C-alpha cells in the first residue's frame, strides 16, 4: 500500500497541534516517545521465548500480584523512553509502588505520565493479545514552576482532567489508539516502515450492542444490579430484552476495549463482594480512566455503575474501582439498574422470574 494513502502518527499530531498555535510541541514529543516505547514492547512481546536476557525471577508488585518478566521489561521501557525528553514532571505505573522521579540529569516538564505497561499479562504465556495503556495529565502549576519532586497527591486528578489517553494493542497487528480530546484515532504499525499509520480515523462505538463481556466465575460475588443485567442478557429472545446476546472474555481489558471500539459491546468488571479490601479488580488511574476517556471520546460511556468514571476523585495511586464501559445505551441501562431500588424491594419473591444468577 503506498505511503500517501495514510497519515503517520507524527502527521496526525502536527495537524492536531495546529488547533493550538501557541503549543510548544512538548505534548507531541511526549506522545511520540510513548509510541516509541510501545513499538519496543511490541517487538519484545513478538519475540516471546526467543527474546534475549529475559529475567526468570518472578517478583510481586505493590498490588500483591506476581510480576511477569515482561511486566518489568515493559515498565523499564516506558521509563527509559520517557524520562529524558524534558516533557514529564513525573511518572506513575502499575508496576511501581510510588511516583517515579525524573533523574537529576534530565530536564523536568509539565506532564504526568501514568501507565499500565503491560495489560493482560497473564495472557503472555499463552500467546494471546496484550497491550499497554497510558494516561497523560498536566502536573499542578506549582510543580511545573518549582520543578520539585512529584508526590502521590499530584496524580490524584479525576479522569476528566486527562489531556490525552491511549493504548497499544499487541495482537495480530500492533495498533495504537489515541485520544487527545478531539475524538479517537487508531493507527496500525507498519512493520517495515516502523511507523504508526492512521488507519482508523474517528472511531465511534455503536450505541447498541448484543455482546457483553464479564468474568462469570465471579457471579456469586456480583451485586444485584449486575446479576439482573446479565440474567436479562442470558434470557435472550424470550426474555425481557427480546434479543439474543453473545458473550466474550479475553482477560486482557485492553483487547476487550478494542473489540468494543471496533464493533460495540459492553465490558464489566464491577465492584463485587469477593474481597472486601478490593472494591473492584481494575485500577482507576491507569486502566479505568484512560479507557473511560477513549470510550467517551468515541461516543461510548464509562462508569462505575453508580457514577461517570471520569468524575471520580481518586484517593490513591493504585486505587481499584468497579468498571463498566462500552455502548452507551447498555452502560446507561446498567447505571439505571444500580439507581433503581434493590430487587427485593421491586418485586415479591413469589413472582420473581427464574434466574441463573439469583440473589
Ligand atoms: P494486568 O495484567 O495489568 O494486571 O491486568 C489484567 C486485568 C485486565 O486486563 C483483565 O480484564 C482482568 O485483569 C482479568 O481478570 P480475571 O483474571 O479476573 O479474568
Ligand atoms: Mn492491567
Ligand atoms: Mn499490567
């Protein structure tokens, strides 16, 4: 395919920047550094067991989860690629307990970069798609002016404050999906040019869907509104929804998000009662917020079930949260179910419909 058929990521960013004549170019340079990190991780992931010098020890991260060697490698790649350019005031990652300080030999910039360097890493050993997720926030003005070390509090900004968010998906092709707050664009990595080419301009999530994604092995821990929603989907054509639904579960949230951006659907990792210390499985700052921003920019919706995700005021760097996102009408339905009185208050148990996931 001739090059002129597609814009490169660099060209796309230059066009976006033209909307802000005063912009310094720092932001574009930051996104290009993130894209470089993703290209490097794509190569490492593609090499699999053939990759050189893969550490064999499995450590445990701050979340108490086993770190795969590729979790550690991807984290280091993100840091090394983004620490030197003078665009970042600091970074935070799933794989690091606290904020990462830009080393003294490098200039400090105005952005905070937050990332999940490898999402779905339990899939890496079975050769199933994984990805990287990132979120860009503006550092507080006082941090920019003083150049001081960043603290956890500097990162605790609601998702609505994100300047940009995106993910790379390492699948049959490597893709970068990006929002800079003006819609969502998808780029495919041209393997021989080494460039992300704009292949999916203006991605839109269909408002309706007949496909949902949830880890049903947790069904006994679900709250009433989630049980009700899934029950109604499973009831299919003769049920209250009057149509059959399909189900998918990849266990790489980034891959589920991509499927939903391409053809619609709804994803749920809701708050549940499995572990009282964990209000949800996924993390607010580097999973729920960036994917939420992308969904909203693509005409979809992202929510905790109870409130819009992007309005949540974070309380800690690694905060977990219930997450529902995807096709707007389905997410709104799930929010409605959460807002309605509990099932026991709605109907007498005598006349309750039969349910696979009964309360
Ligand atoms: P990570 O690999 O960054 O820890 O994230 C994995 C997440 C997410 O990608 C996926 O949707 C979910 O964990 C899968 O959870 P289950 O193992 O409970 O299905
Ligand atoms: Mn993840
Ligand atoms: Mn991860």
